[in-house]
């Protein structure tokens, strides 16, 4: 009887664990996606309050560039120049000595991606910027990314493309894509997008393009 009682107890524990796992799975599916909401120049603490994310409280050890601990989308909330991104596993906010956000860097993806998915994200981000009034700059040496066979071949062969953007006298953006080649899987093409936002001072286009 003691052995049977122990077996029953074990099964109850296993059942409880499975039940909790199932509940967690449902929660993970139903839980709203994390989101960071900000504009350049806001206080970091205000960003934390208006966001639904794992951005940590400021400490003496992370005051300059705290980052999310779980993937989050970005909603750049400027009323004119705003845009949104897919979930980013890497998203770091840099603040100045007064706690004001001065730079944001993220990769709007949760893993390195095949070229098809990469191009879709790049083109969408560029389209959002243009619709919002951002102006491409330094285009002579860094033209916009257009999804064509020639552009794909260039990214494959040279491994990186980048574009630069200005939003009037308020913000600048740097958008790039880089190819990663795994040493053990040379034919497995994977790509990483990087988006960086900041305020003045801006890059100067000396070419007039």
C-alpha cells in the first residue's frame, strides 16, 4: 500500500507539472507581444513606464545602454516620423547623463534570417520611413535597397548594404544588412539587420545627393 501511495503521489506531481506547463504554454500564446514605445529625447524611465517590455530599471551598472531581456517590437512614437518593427531579440537604449534617450540600436528579428525574409523586412522598413517623411541621404554611395536580383547578388557577394536617413532636423537613422556565413555550413545563407536611431548632430552629405 505504501508503494502504491508513493506511485500515486508521483503521478499527482507529474500531473501538476504537466498542468502548469500547459497553462504556461497558453499564457505564452495569449500574452501580448512585448513592445518598446519611445522617441529620441524622452526620459528612459518614461520609456519604461509606457512600454510593455523587460527593459530594466537604471542602475549604476547599466545606466547608459540597458537592453531588453525578451524579444520586443519597437514603436517609434513620434507623431510624424513614427514607425514599427518586428520583434527584436536585441534592442538596446543608450541614455545621456541626464537619463534622456539619445540612441537606440536594434536588430528587428529574433534570429538570423534567410534572404527572402530579410529583404521583406528591409523593404517594409524603408517604405515606412519614406511614408513618414524620412529622407534618404548619402545615396550616391549608399542607394536604397531595392529587392532585385542584382541587389540580392550584391548583398550575397559583398556581405553588407547600408542606408542612411534623416527626419528633418530631429532624427537620423542607419539601416544595414549583413550576411553571416557559418564556418560549418557555408551554403546556409543567414542575414542580420541593424537599425540605429539618434538625434543631432547629423551626418553631412557632401556629395549633394
